């Protein structure tokens, strides 16, 4: 926004931008709404506030309303319910795939390193199965993994 309001168009000075930015942080609620109100008021007065807030809120309200209507239309549809039942197992599988990509182990040199690598892989598999199949809450698994990581050298 600084680029557009200050540098490109020169509608407000850098000091004004900083002051309005700081004031928007003091507003209750979402900071962006405060920014829209303050910048709109500075640029076009009360009419600017009306146009700015409408331009900021109408698209999101329209999309939220449309999504709510679509959701109401498909609730109770057996195909949709079946698809939603797959969300948790798919999330577990995707989490496991990401964990394996992030893991990225080096090729071990000795027997002990191979056991260490096998243990890490087994831990990732167990945690993924606990989340995806058994439906253990992820924060509980994270706490146990944190404790085990602190205890095991």
C-alpha cells in the first residue's frame, strides 16, 4: 500500500502513511479495516470511507454467503458426506508425505547409523498412523514426540 499511496501516486506523504498505519493498529478488530477507513478518510472524506469499506467488505461477504448457500445445498448429500469422511485420512497421508520430504536423511555409513535411520522412519510411520487411522489428536502426538526426542540421544 505504501508503494501505491506514497511512492507511485504521491497521494499522501511518508509521514502521513506511517501515522495512519500506527493509528490503524490501535483500532479494535481487524487492522486492515482500520487502514481502509483511515486511508479512505484521508483521500476522500466521508464518501471515501463509505466506498472504501464497501469495496473492502462486499467481496468477502458475497463469497461467504455464496459458500454458505453451496454448503446448505450439499448437506445431506451422500456423495459429499463420503468425500468429507476422507479428509482426515488424506490429511494424515499428506502430513506423512511432507514429513518424509522434510526428513531428508543422509545415507548412513555404519550399522548403528542404519538403525538410527530405521528408528526415525518407524517413528514417522507410527505418528502418521496414529493421526490418520487411530485419530489421536496431533498436539498429543507432538508432546509425546517432543518428550521422546528430549530423552533419546
